[in-house]
């Protein structure tokens, strides 16, 4: 009676095929994850900028902090920066000259690095 099982050559061929498939699939998957993070970042920036504009339209002034947008229910919560994974890394910009220097006029990502298109996250 003959023993059942795989030979070493058969196992090596299967492992080689799996390695080849992984070298094709993993880089595409990682690039897709990066593009998804950037899409969420753009959405979060749009959401917070819209809330800042609505606050200014309603109150006649810019908010003093991002937390003020939450307490006055312009946002449910401060969204996390998807690149850094934290809520406290947002870079806030003051209004143009003549405005309240302690207020928030704009918000940008505080993440280091560049997006897929080469622009720094801090310029978005």
C-alpha cells in the first residue's frame, strides 16, 4: 500500500504560487488603504470647515476651539484624523488680520507626510 501525502516538490510549487499571488495583491491592497484614508481625511476636513462656517453664520464669530463646535452641537464629536488616528492633531488656523486671533478660521491635518498626489497633508 502506498503512503498518501504531498511530496516536497508539490509543496514548493504551491508555496511559490502563493508567494507570487501575494506579491501582486498586497501592494494593491496597501495602496487602496492609503487612498481610503485620504478620502476620509478630505471628508472630515469638509465636515469641520462646514461646521465652522455655520457657526460663523449663526453667531457672527468664529469658534474659539473645536470643542466649542461639539458643545454647541455643530458636530457630534471631533473626528479623528485618519492619518494619525487621533483627534488632537488637527492644526487650526486663525482668521485673517483684523479678526479674533484666538478663534478658529480653518482646520488642517496635523499629519506628517504627503498624500498620494504628493501634496503635504498639512496643506489640504
